[in-house]
């Protein structure tokens, strides 16, 4: 969440930064300014009213002592009137403050100065590429056909049990899933991330803290009776561990990793680009989260990008790293780098990770602060990344490693799968 100071300190900068994300915020910012002015005015009136009440209350006792009963009663009456006035001012103040906060939370985070201008994925910038491009045999199959051929994933059974987007992994398909999860977690813990096992449902406060609510309410599965939400990513519960926490500078950096299933409604998703594992309602993902000192969060971001890149390299997959343009970034992000792997059988790039710095945007919603050298509290910075999301990794591994003899397993995964070929 942006702060009033950020919005009002330089209005032109605010409007220019939000425009990079494709948001015309002038009307909203004007309304925020007006509400903030009204709030300050009401606060001034309320303070004056309360001060007057206190002053008169002190006089009442003196007047009674001096035997000035009539004046004392008049003063008491005046105090009662001022109490009613202050009650009305408090109600107005609370309403204006609520309206102000409701407007502020509709504004997305400022994009970093290095974020490219643009509105769609076509405007994203390729930072670098790597990994060997596969040379597939004639008649190479997409992963959904390979999954059927080798009895690895049953998409129809998932439809029977739940619905489209809920596949059932079988045999070596299930073993490959489990191997990847353990492999990713081992890579992360070896890099200094502490493994967490969070709940798969969160309350409304947690959804608000990381910015999924109210922005992505329609994309989350809602458990109505208890007002809980199934998590769309482990970022939500893991980052919220530090909601309403004040850290010391010596606590930085905080590095956490977690494996969880993730649940996304993905409303309106259809067509050839969502076949097989390309887009699911339930999928497995290993996440990394950092809480960093504001002076070092971009060093942390570079480290996270390098870490995710090292894992993709170990999987021997062709990849590219994109810096997302303003219009393709999330509501909460200040800067995002996407990792895509190449799916040779489909002839297209598949997103497998997003690594983002949210700067202080989430921390302000979370009330996540630290004490600086002067013992003043400041907002921390939060970061997160997929390390990695499994469905499209599995798709690329199956497609890119198919041979006439079967599907080859990358050497780094063999100790985890305990087989080198499907």
C-alpha cells in the first residue's frame, strides 16, 4: 500500500509512475488529496474541541469550590455540548479516514525506474538467455500426449474427481513431482533459506497484507462459512508470518522457503494455451521469500534471480529471463523478472517463475517494520520468487527430453527420482 506521504510529496511523480503501469490515477489522487485535507481539518477541530472540554472541566471544580454554582452548572452544560460535538467530529473523522484508506488501497505499487514502459507481454525485455536447445526426434509429442503414452498424468480422471485443471499424477509422474519438490527445497535450504510449512488457507487479513485482497478476490477460492481463502501461492502465508512485527536491523536478511499446493480459479482461461499442464487450478510450487533492509533489497533481488537461474541450469532446460514492462506487472510489484523455459514440442516459451521486489508496498499493508540505528521504526522491504512452479517445468522436462527409447531424466534429478529414464 502506498503512503499518503508518497502520494502527496510529489503528485506529478505519483501520476507518472502509475501511468507506467497503465493506470490513470489523476481522479483518485485528487480525491485522496481532498479527503486527506478534510481529515486533517476534522482532526484539528476535534483536537480543539477536546482541549476546550479539558479546560472547562478543570474550571468546574474551582467554580463549585468558590460557591459559584450557577456558573459551574453552565460550565457543565457547555462540557456536555462539547462532548456531543466531539462525538460527531469523531464519527466524521472515522468515516473520512475509512474512505481515504479504501481509495489508497486501490492504487498499485510504484514501478521501479528500471521497469520498461509498455502495456502487454510484447513489451517485456529479454535480459538474457541460456541452456541447451533440444533437438527433438521426428514426431515429437506435447507433454499431454507423453503423459498418456507413459501413464504419468491422468487429466480425465482429475475431471471426474474434481473438474478441469485438477490432474492426477500417477506412478513415475507422481515420483517426478515429489523428486522436483525435494530437489527445489534442497537447493533453497543449501542457499540459506529456512524451510517453512505454512497453512494452505489464510484469513482476510493475510490476503490483504500481501495484496491479494481486494485486488485478486475473484481469482481466489473462498471458504465462505469460515471466511478463509485457499492460498494462490506460499508467498501469502509465509510473508504474513512477519505481519505486525518490528524487527531489528541485525535480523536482516530473513530468508524463507516453502513447498505448498497452490489454488487459483484462473477465471476465463481457455484455449490451446491452457492444455495439459499449461494452466491449472491446483498446482505445486516451491517459493522463496526474503525480508530485507531497504538499502539492500536490490542486492537481495539480484541474488534471488541468480539462485533461480542456477536451478534452471541444473535442470538443463533452455531458458530466458524477462524484465516485465509496467502493464504486465502485478498490482503489488515494484519490479519483476520472469523466467521462461522453452517447450520444444509446443514451440513456445512457458513461464515457470516470477521474482519480484515489492519494496515497502507489502510491508506497509503488513505493518512490517524495523528499528533503525536511531531507534526509529521504518518499513522493511519484501521480495518473493517461484523456485520453482512445477507444472510447466514438468511439461518442458517431458517434452524436451523425449527420445525414441523414452524420456531422459536430467542428471541432477536422478538421485531424487532414483531412475534415469521413463
